[in-house]
């Protein structure tokens, strides 16, 4: 991953690249709050069922606006759960399962076992 | 545990008995939110280090008012984490560890492993 720099002309001509937080730097409180929300639980479940970078941001089946969805992705990035990268017009996604599990063992598994959302 | 009834004269002459939620009836969202708060994490850690019914409500070392502490206890009861009973003027506490673990395996352990709070 390249660092985010304001001087990069390629970055400046496109939208802001996603900023990530390493799971090792995430407080337990932030991890639990990120996974408490039913929409974010659904995103994590969909990502867990897909290959890394397979899913783009428009491909998720959740009943929220695009702006709200962006906010949910930001919360997941801040909690060390989600890595994103831009590929042309699409933003691709990867669940940071191994890194997050190392810091918060069992937490993603708990979410995957509880299938509560029904839109 | 006896059920809470408004007709019970003993209950009516004292404060309202605590109302409990079975961990089996607790949504994952409520369990995660209950454990996300640093004060409630501290209460859970203190209860985990004590015997059942050993700790009364005034014995916890957390920097909040009595009213706020009562609210935290209510959230823990609603999340299936805490059982309380009145003994004279004191309200005694028990962490519902086995029942909660059966429903949300590993979640209490995660909180016990993360010692983040420093008042």
C-alpha cells in the first residue's frame, strides 16, 4: 500500500484514498462498537463470504443510502476490520480477518455465527 | 429467582426489584454495546474476580455518580451479563458468566484480556 500524500498528482485528481487503522492500534471499545451495528455486521458477513478484493462498494445488499454506507465503511476501516483500495472507478474491499483475529480473537466468528439481520 | 409482581407487599414496601434478561434473549448488538463501554468493562472485570454475590453495588471502584452506576448496572442486566438481588439495604451482584458464555462464547474473555481503563 502506498502512503496517502497530498502532493501525489494522481491522488489529487481523484477522490481521497481511504485511510486505514491497524487492528493493533484499535481500542476494544471501538472494535465492539464497530461490530454492534446490524448493517456493519451484514457487511462483515458478506465480506467474510467473498475473496479478498472481490467485492466493490456498490455490491453490498444493505438498505442504506450511499452516504450512510460510506460512513459504515469508514467505521470498519477505523476499527481495523476493513481494507479498501481504488481500482479505476471502483473501490474494492477486503476483510482484515487474520490481523483483526490476532487482536480480538473470536469476535468476527461471533458475528458470523449470529445471523440476525433481515431487511 | 422469583418473578417481579406489583402485588407483592414485600416488594411494594421496598425499592423495585431488579428486572433481568436471559442471555438467550439478548441480541448480539445489545451484548456488544453493553461490553463496549469502559466503565461497564471495569464492572465486568471486578465481578469476574469476585465470588458470586460477593460484591454489593457500592463496592465498585469506578469514577461515576451513583445514578450513572445504576444505569450501567441496568444495561448489564438487560444484556444478560448481570444478576442482582437485594439483601437488606444492600444489592448484591453476580456475573452471569456461564449463561452469557453459552450464548456469546469468548466475549467476556476478550474483555478480561483487555485491561484498558485507567481512571
